[in-house]
């Protein structure tokens, strides 16, 4: 049977619908593709618009404003690690503080803004501030590191174009207690003195310059060898000494004789690193490492050590001290003249310049210079602090120089050099460089160099103790702690001449002398007699101060006092 279209009319309808559906689907796909293309074009146009706008903004912005913002960002990034003492007590930390800035191109009335700001910050120069605010700059600092109260007061004024940035500020909880050790930072939180500067020189500064903004809380604390308790004791005794003896200055350092760790260091006058307005005054330098002095009879310790170590002098020898020695226009004489032959221990006990000079002649000038270099007294000392002075050593070495250097004249060294030399004299003969960071005895010995023999060290310990029992160190001999030491009363030089009656008085001590754990050096600059009729010599001031420091700090240092029932601590004196 033949079929026709008229026989099945619905067949045409179905075919037409299929074709129409195909047309609709194709159109939808075309519309969707066109939408995606337009969306992509729009996204690119938006991206390029943002980039173009940013470039225009940067191109039209004030270069000074951009630089200032960069400086501000750098300051904010410069977080520093805490500095703590050996027991974890905080010596320096970061706190958040507000800094005040302005956008002069948004300031409506510079005169009014100046008047309002200076009403809260009267220390600002109104004329200079008005000039700053009258420009079209995009950013200027008004004042860095303002107080929370000042920030609140300025905020309440509601000055258009004035704002605040939060920055890191260094805070020192102890104030001036350890100022010359810890040092200080500048307004951008960069270390400029002391351990703060040393930290930057060890790599922190490079990290900040490279743009690594490590938060202070994410950095490990820097632990020092210093004991804050002992530091307070030392500084307190030096403050008292300046008042008691009307001195121009005072200084002291206490060192672990086994490791070379600095336990405490103070130099007065000092400064408060929280408000360092006086920090750059000449009299505020760290005298222990950055000042050089003729230390007088303290220096005799090294002459005795080199004489004994060289083998040219023995403890049983005697020297003629009956008459002064004439050297050109000068005369070497003794302050406590005995006018007789003196044994080596007696020369030390009476601090005889004549006997010491003759011992130096027995050594010879060349060997004396070799020993001075070996003792670290004629070269710049290596230490963690950036502030270190170079010793002043005679350029020509005559026979007269040999004799005067022997008792601490004609050569100026830092007090730290004297203290570290004494460390080697009592610890068995091992010279150590001082450190302000924790160090074990094994680590110290690995870095040490031999200075004198153990026999010489034993003999020097005997002499130090002998002097504290029978000589000028009696006022520093704290019962129970077996203190030994040497005094030094050095005439000061004014306008190139020694001035009688003006002294730098020192006491170099060690304790306990049968097994020295610590070395202490105390100096009092230009002291006056404590009372009419009393001398102003080292035995009457510096030795007293040293004794007080030992008495108050020994327990913190773990040194136990000897009791009467224990073996006699001066049994070592019987051997000579």
C-alpha cells in the first residue's frame, strides 16, 4: 500500500518541530559563547583599569610622601628580639607606640591645625610645623613615638588630614641599670650602641634591610651572661661611692674567672636608654671598654707575673729599695718607703715602685713588650661590645720606659683589659676574651690561649691573698670569702702633667683565692677623703667598694662563705 502525506498529517508537524528545536539550541549556544567573551573582555578591561589607575596614582603622588611612607613601613617592620639576662629577666623589649603624621594636601587650615597640635605637643616648633602643613605634600611626620594620652587628645581634636601609625618602640624595664651593656636604639629601632648594635651587626640589620619583617614575638630572645641581681648590686655600690667620696666617676666589672663571662658591668655617670638625652655626653662613655687609663699599681700584678714566669725572678729573691731611682729629670720613689732590701712578697705588699722597676729591668724591655702583647695589654681587646678603645702604648721603649711601665705609668689600657689579664693570672694561666653571652668552661678553654704557667698562676694567687691579709687589700677582705687583690692609686694627668692629689683609684680582686671563681675590678675617679684626716687612697675607697660588692653579690653568684669550723682558708699562705 502506498502512503501519502495526506494519509498522515502529523508526520510533517513532528519534523518541523524538530527543526525548530535545533534552531533554538544553536541560538542559545551562540548567545552563551558571546556572553562568555564579553565577560572575559570586561574582566581584562577592569584589570587594566586598576593597573592604569594605580600607575596614574603613583605617577602623580608626591615622591617625598612615598619615601616617608616607605620609611614608616621600614620602622614598623623593624621589630627586635627581647634581650634577657642569664636568668630570663627582661633587659630590653618592644612595645607598640603611636606616631603622628599629616597629609598636608588635605589640611584645610594649617594655622588652626598647628595651634591645635602644639596645644597637646608644646615641645614642637610651631613655625616649622606650620611650614610643613602649608605644603601640598602627601605625607609628613609630625612626631614619632607619642604617648597614649597625647594620641587620645589629638584624636579628640578631629583635625582633618592628621593620622597615626603604630610603630615598635624599644623599652628598657631596668632604665639605666645595665645601660652600657644593653646599649640603645634610634627612633627607627635600629641598634646604635652596646648589645643592641651587636645584635644588628650579627645579622638582624641585614634581615631588615632585605625586607624580612620578622615580628618581635616570633624571634628568640637574646640571652646574656649578665646577672641582673649582681648588676643592680654593682651599680648601687658605685652610685654610693660617687656620693660618699664626691667622685667625678666610678666604674666596675665582675667576670667569671672560669669562663670569661661578664656577670655585671657599670660605668657612672650613665644614662637612661628610655630617654637617652644624655647618652652622647663625653662623660657618659662606657669607661670599662671605651676608656683608657694609667691604672698605676694595679698594673704591677702583670709585672710580677711576667717576672716570675720568665724565670728571671723567684719568690725568694730580694731587691734593693733603700734609695729612689733617678731617671733623667724624674725620680722613682716609694709612697710607703721601707728604705731597705725587700723580698718579692714585700714589694707586692708595700707596692714598691722601686722594687717593681728593678724587677722589670731584670726581665728586660724586649721581653717586657713580648709579655704585654701576650697578656693582651698592648693590643685592642676583642669583645662583643662595639665600644672598645685601643690601648696607648709608648712608641719608644727606653730603659726609663721599662721601669715606668712596670708600675702602670706611661701605658694606658682599658679597665676590661686589666680585668681579663687578672682572670688569666688566677685561673691557671689561660687567657680568655670576655663575652657577654653564656659560655661553658669547656667552650672557654677551647678558645683560650696560655698566658702564664700554672706555677706562675699559683704564685700570683698567693701574692693576691697575702696582700689582702697583710697589705693594702685588707679593707676588701670580706670574712668567709677568701678575697685577694691589688690596689692602685694612679695620679691623674691634666694638660700632660701628673697632678698630685687627683687620683684614679682601683682595686682588682679575685675570690675565693684557693679556687678563684670571679674577678672584680672597681675604680673610683678623683675621690675626696671620706672624712677629714682620712687619706683618699685606693685602700680607703676602691677596696671598701669592692668588699661591699663581694659581700652583697656572692650569694647570687653561688659562692658559699667559709665557716670557722672549715679548714683554714689561708693554708695556701704557709707555702712561702
